[in-house]
């Protein structure tokens, strides 16, 4: 069972990488460290993991999570921030005094040196401490080490005002960077702030206010107007309208009444509802959504993985280059060492990979958070990348492009059977099926079904059902069912969705069931083509006539009909061979589990509260609107654009300043801008995704 650890004080993306690598080296088969949520998810000895984390990052406090919604030591960050502000203020005052005394009054004695040294230590003691402790634990070449070496080097060559200035600028920059990152985290969390603070439990006739965690399956709760639904349940009394925007991204309220399901995270707008709890908080929709979004950035995109590895090797390489710059030119040319050491120190500061390793995971996390606000759950940044590369989209039909709300519109009889017999036996045979067609047949029958009459029942995948009812064998299904059992029949092709009925081996007739195309399905297809998707097709188990009509109405590029589940997988495999990008399959998430798993990106539609869909799909659309797919692709493309903007911007600035540093044209001030300043700009750019 995975354990979640909260890592308080984890303020460095490369540090997260170091912790994850250390855990894996020590034998943890599953170890993921998520910088954006300050969490580690491990399988194994928790105490051993805590020791390893402390060894790698002594400043990080490890807190074991004990339930959803625990926030650890959130109050401490405010205290640390205030302390940092005071330290910066005192250090800045001392620095100003030192500057005035040295440059205005021309005093440069031990007292002035002491003022600069005090300013340096007050502002930079945490950086200095981290550099020493991390180096002792083998974690050399982190940003603390680089800044410490650079600033101490400045003191050694009597450039101590600049050494203090660099440390001050660095600490101030880190402070604002932390604020920006925390703001970004809070923005993402705010998108998902769906958890109710309390629940009104009905106990012995009294209403008692309790925590949602205390609710058990079977409890009855009261939800008043304006309150958020705490857990999933079924309405047993009352009628109201609910705001589902937090789950689905849709602003139009939905009407709910007795007997209907209501999900955690919704907001009750009007009437008082009495609800019976069907799932505890840990299993409810809201908890699953929060868990999915928070864990999503653990599934890293290729870009993210590459940058993390790149930074791991890039920093030591630049340190080596800096050492060569400090030593080789003076030895070869006979120049003084001081200017070359200064150039090397400048390059050391520039080499900090903060902007890359911080802004990129934050950019992906922002994209995932933005998609969640739109009612689109993306299970990892790797799937955001895959969505961006989509060139072929294959839709299932029933419940995806069509409403899946079927009605019996016609009953055709054969061989002396009556309409009443056909609908009765069909309804009994379909009594155990959850398929929309089965529900339509039972609704058309309209009478109560005595399940005791059903002696045997068998579901034949891709064909239909077979049942024995009081000694009468009944089969209901498609044309393939008739051919499989060699049933003589005079009708194969029927326009519309059809269910053939066989009673005691004799063809009794067929039932026509009608379905409607969703209102926004044509918009979805049009938007996908506008986005440059080369091929939009339909993959369905329904008959060719129905598929052809829907494909024509929606202006699809093609369709594949009368397919069994395994046939759908083969179609997707063929599409993948032909495609020059990724193939996306969109299905209902329950009947299409194999093909959802096989496609490059499996998207579950209409999956609100569906466990099977959430488990199987890579992307879960929390309502049944196909138009959410092009919206998700747009978010994926915007995320990718911003990520690459940050990569190109950061590398361009750093390489430019490294070049200037080698030529002796860059100062420490410019070097700190190339590190902290660029990181700040990149972080703010990443936050654009949320807007």
C-alpha cells in the first residue's frame, strides 16, 4: 500500500530529484517525489524513507499523511516568511551602512569589513548551512553550494560588497520565487477546493454536525441550501438544483430529485435534501479527483524527465568549466588570477538550473490544474504531451457521440408471435443487463419483472443475451447472434438500432430502439478538425446503417461498425500504424476498457462517478460532452508552448551570460539575474496556464 509523505521545506525542484534517486538507490521499488505538491509517495519502510530524505535534504521535515485533506504544517511557512523578511531588512540596512562608509567616506578597515560580513551572514546563513550540510551528505553542486562558493570567493578577492550584494539578491529572489511557487500551488489547490468542511448527520432524530471523514455507508445526512455535498450518496427525500461546476466545469445548475445520485463536491442551491451515504469520504468522487490531480505530476512528460537529467549533469559540467577558467588562462598567459577567478565565480552563479527544473514541472502542473477546472482530469503530464500530439480521434458511438437514452419506437413480429410476447420475453431476458438498450426494453414493457422466473442467464459478448424463463429459452441480440446459433430469419438489415428476439429457437421478430445524437457532438467534430486533427472516425458495435447515418450527420472522416470489443482494439492498432501522431480513443469507460487501455490516449466520456472509467482511462471527462476533448487538446498545446518558451528563454539567457562571463563582460549582479531573475520570470510565465 503506497504511503504519502508531506515534505515541508522542499523548495528546490532538483532537490526533489535527488531525494527520488536516493530512495530508488536504497531499494525502494516505488518512489515518486512531487515537487509541485511537496509530497513523496513510497512503497516500503516509512522510517527508512524518512532517514534517507533527512540525509539527502536535512532542512526538509517529513510528515506522514493521516487522511485526505491534512495540511501538515502550513502555518509554519508564514512564520518562516516573516523571519526571512526581518533578516533581509536587517541585512539590507547593514549593507547600506557598509556601502556609505566604504564608497562615500572612503573607509575600508576591519570595522567596515565586519559590517559587510554581518550583513552577509544574517541574510545568507540558511544558504551557507544548507551548502555545508548537503555537501557533507554527498549532495554537492546544488544551488546553495554554487552561491556559497561564488560569494566566499568574492570575499577572498576583496570584492566583499559584491559578495554580500549577490547573497542578498539571491535570498530576496528566492523569497519572491517561493512566494510565486506557493501562489501557483494555492491557485491549483483553489481550483480543487471542493471538500466540504462538515456534514449534517441525522442521528436519533437530531441533526449533528460532524466531519465528512466520520460518515459511514448507510448514514443519513441533511444537505441545506448553500452547503457543499460532503460525500457521494442517493437522495431519499427532497428536490433541488445543484451546482456541478466544480466537477464538470459546467455553469448551468442541474436538477436532482428523490432516487438520484448526488456526488461530493456539488453545491446544493435551493431545496433541503435528505441523502443516504453510499461511499465514505476516501472513496467518494471528490477524494478521487483530488488524488488524481495531485498525483498526476508524478507521471512525468519526456520534456520534464529530460530537463531533470540535463540539470543533473549540466551543473557539475559548468563547475568544471569554471574551475578551468579560474586556473588555466592565468597559467598560460601569466595574467593575475583575480579577474579570472571573478569570471569563474560569475559563471558558477549563472549555472544554477533553477529556472528549468522549477518552472517546467510547475507549467505541467498548472496545465493539469486548468484542465481539472474545465472538468477534464488528466492523469499525468505525459498524457498532456500525448494529447498535444493527437492526429487521429476515434469515438465510440453509444453514450459518447449519442445520448445513450434509448426508446423503443417499433416492434416487428414474425412466425405468429405477438408484440406483447416479444416485449415481455425480451424484458425478462434483459433483466440483469445494465446496457442502455436493455433498459429501454424494460421501460417499454412497463410491468414489474419477477426475477424468480429467470432460471438461467448468459451474456454473450458482442452478440447479446440468452436466458431460460420458466422453461422457455429466449435470446435477444444483434444479427450476429442469429447467425451464430443458425436461427432462420428473413430480416438482416434494419435502419436503426435493432434487437432481434428468438423464442425456443424460433425467430419471433425484432425491436427497433432509437438513440439521439448529442447536441454538442457536431461542434466537437468541427473543433477537432479546426485544431488540425487529420482523421475523426467512429468505432462502434452497432450496425452499419446506423453508423453510416450518424457518420454522415456529423461529417466524420469514416466509421467502423459491427465490431466486437477485440475488433475495436484491432482497428485502433491499424489506425496507430497509419497515423503520424497519437491516436485518441473516446469511449464510455466501462464497455470499452480494452480499447481505452490500448490507445495512445484513452479518454473516458460521461464518467462522472464511474470507477471503471477512472481506473482505465488516461483522461477522464467529468460530464458527457464531446466538446470537452478539443478544449483539453487546446490546454495541452498551450501548456507545451509555455514549457518550451521557458526552456528556450532560460537556456538562451544562461548561455548568453556564460559567454559574457568568459569574456569578462558580466558582473555578479547580472549573474544572479540569469539565475533567480530568469527563474522568477519562468515561474510567472508558467502560471499563465491557470488564467
